[in-house]
C-alpha cells in the first residue's frame, strides 16, 4: 500500500479530487493542515480521510516519525524548510505555467497581465518558491472574450484533473506524458479526478 500526505492550508478542493481518484486504489491518504480550523480539515473529515492539525513548527518532528511515499502540497501557504524537505518527496501544484507567475495570486496576476496562454504546473518542492524541477504542465488558453471567472474555474478544474494523475505516476515510478491526461476522461469513475469536465 502506498501512503501519501496532502499538506494544505485553505480549501480542500485538490484534496477531494485526489481522494476521488484514489478511493478505489491501494492508497492511504492523510490530510495535514497548518491551520487548525481550516476548510481543508473540514473537507477531510467530510470525506472520511484521516486528518491532523500540524503546526508549521512541528513539521520536522512529524515527518521524521512518519513514512510517506509522497507528500503533495495543496494551497499550502508556508515555505517548507530544507531540513523538512530532506525527509521525503514533496510536490506542489501551481496555477500557472512556471516559471511565469511564481508565488501567490498567480491566477489573477496571469489573467491581468494579458497573457493568452497560462495553465497548471506540478513541480518538485525545493528551497526556492515555486522553483523546483517541473514534473508536468498543461496549458489553458485565454481568449479575448474570456471572463476571469471562467478562466479561474478552468484552472481549478485542470488542477483537479492533472494533480492526481501525476501523483499516481510518481507512486508507480512512471513518467507523466500528455497522453496520460488526454486519455483520462471523467466518464470512468474509477479514475475520475472530480474535475467536472464530464458534466
């Protein structure tokens, strides 16, 4: 059995997509949040996922004593220290095509800048903010008549579709390819990431 931790601060959107993708697979998920009363932990409780409030200062102690195959960050608001990153494999999903629009509020900054192509990136976490090696990317086109709400929704849907597939590939020690995303349609409930595109 694979054991993964999802480390988040805010909403549980990615958590739900990851849970839906892996719920029929041999994967154990633990949800961890640095905010005690976060929507992230409420979502974990609602889904029946094992969860824990993990203060930022306790990260080293916790990950030193718990063995995970992978730790996936989902809207985690703090920069992890190097000594923590040495304790496991950490990845992050970011709502832009890195290295463009690193840091917070990337969706709004990308849209406001006037770029016509943005997207989603999954990357390894290192000591540099959104600076780790890129694992997977997928684009989102921004048309002249695209409203911000439409663009933001598409970015989040793509995150929910892409992130679980990349996690699965890493657990299986396989390389992600565009075809993995294109061939994963939401009509297959056993692999659905909850992206909503099948509706």
